[in-house]
C-alpha cells in the first residue's frame, strides 16, 4: 500500500513536470511571445498581436504535441525491445524498422531520379515523405514478422533484425553515392529529425498510430513481465511465445515505424529513457514502467526541442544531436551513481 502511494506521488510529480515542459516548449521560439500571452491564447483568451495566435496554434502547439508523441513512442518501443530480448543495448531500431523508413525516404529523395530519370520535386512534400517512409518501415516489419514466425530463438531474431538494418543502410549508402548533391542534402536534412514540420492533421494521425502501439503494449503487460524471467517461465504460465513475440514486434513496429515516418530517425531516446526510468523507479513491473517510460520520453523530447530552438533565434539545431548531447550524460551519471544496471 505504501509502495502504491509512493508511485502515485512520483507519477503526480512526473505529470506536473510534463505540463511545465509543455508550457516551456510552447513559450520558446524565434518569436518572443510573453508567457502570459501564451497562457491566455491557450485558454481561448485574446492575444495582443494577431500573428502570435497564428504562431501558437499553427506551429508551436502541433510541435509540442508532436514532441510528446515522438518521445513517448520511441521510449516505449525501446522498453519493449529491451524486455523481449532481455538486452540493455536493444532499442527501437534493432529490428531494422527505422532503417526501413530511412530506405523509403531515400528511395523517394535520391532513388527516383536515378531509376526514372525524372525529378520528384514537383511531387515532393511532407505527405509524400511520410508515405514513402511508412511504406519502407512497413515492408521491413512484414519481413521481420515472417522471419519471427519461422524461428524460435529470440536472440537469432535480434541478429536477423540487425542484419536487415545493415542491408537497408547499405542500400541507402549506395543511393547517396550516386545521387546529386541537391538530393543528398535533402536526405541529410530529413535524417537530422524534426518535430516542427507537421500540421495538426499529421500530428493527429501520428497520435492515432502511437495510441494503437500503446494499446498493444498495455495488452502485453503480463507477457512482458513473464519474458523477464525467461522463455521457459513464460511457457510454464501458459503464454504462447510465438504469439507474444509477434504482438510485441508489431507494437514496436507501429511505434518506431510510425514516429520515424513522421519525424525522421531520432536516436538515443528509445535506448536511454527505459534505463533512466528503471533507475528512478527501481522496478521491473511493466504496469509501472509503460506509463512512466512514455511520460519521461515525452518530457525529454520537449526539453530537447526547447534547446534545439535556440530561443529568440531563427536557427534550429538538429534534434538528433540534442537528444544525445543532453540525455547521454544524464544516463551515464545515473548508472555511475547507482553502480548497477537493472535488468
């Protein structure tokens, strides 16, 4: 009972931190908008400058919600992979799903002109990029599912997933070698990752995709807890290993593939946040870890986006670089201080 009250108190603090990070995020940007004006605009009040209202609702609010979905989705997919493979170095991209999304984007940005001789510039926009990346991640996920249905060894599946990632990365490298400098630059900018280029409709669609992944994760809580104690123990509880693995892989594919398709490949978050959460909560119970990991990932992404914005400056740093520069020292410090890794 005392432990439940303790967890409830920690979750209350996390939710409060999320709200503060959200407010800080929507208050930061190249245009200086007073904090009181931001609060007034969020609750339907009048803003002194009309352009402030447009910036708030058409740029900053979608960007903030996108940060929550990206950080939470990648962190949760990382937790699923670390539990399935019982490997602290596993992340959301070990199955090659993110590499598949990168391959889809690369084929659109760099491969189309090579194959057809025509440029895709007249048809190139955020929607076409999302569709191409989604198709790439879905095809890789489909192949991984077919392989997972045929083999019993989970570690073999991990190695095969890494091989898929290597194959897709190699194809992207070949495309980059033969493409023009202009197309290569577009792909490089996409690979930096971004949470600020999505419309409200795209954010809503990503929210639906991430929500489906979260639902599948919640349904798999019992299986995830059992996997931590070994596959033999899970079988002794009457859990179907094949069906459980497929469910967890599908949930990971939906979360990591969906997020990467919309925001580009964003590193570190999915690998580090599950470790950070375990160190703070000191538990392996997924009823606690799933919501905690999602919330911590959302907070981290909101804060990294604030740093990337360079307040009162028109320059925006690559979010990929910021997530690693900000998050890695924190995780290193926690692991050194605890002197052990929970797993």
